[in-house]
């Protein structure tokens, strides 16, 4: 692929220095019937979108509204579903990344 003629050659990337976010992993062991009950409205309850929805609902239930859900890895077992959810928390609000150019 010719990098000069691609639309991405017009993208300007800026790197931010310093620690802005802290990423934690929430490992949730969920009884399979509970998982399926919570996601009963999803057409595909074992999809990536559904697992992220489960984590979002769980975090709201816990009162944790400060994180942004990243990737969720799913391990489907016979009696339970295990979700490994990466949650990103802002630790330096004064130097937050922005999509706006200055």
C-alpha cells in the first residue's frame, strides 16, 4: 500500500506524555443462568457487545461510574461465564487527551 496516497496520510498523531489513565482488570465469575438472564434481550448474549453491556450494568450496580470499559475477554464454562474486563480510569484530569487541536 502506498502510504503517500492513502487517506490516513492526512492524520496527525500527537503523543501525550505522562500518566493519564490507570487500567484495572475486573475478573467477574458469573453463574451462567444469571449471565443469560441479564442479557436475555440480546440476540447474541455471548457476543462482545453483550459482554460489554453486562460489565456496564454491573459497574452501574456497584456505583462505579468513573471508568471506561475497554476490551472484555470471555471464557464460557459449563456452569459459569468468566469475564475479564479492562476498565480505564482517568488519574490526571488536568492533562486529559482530547480530539481537539490547539
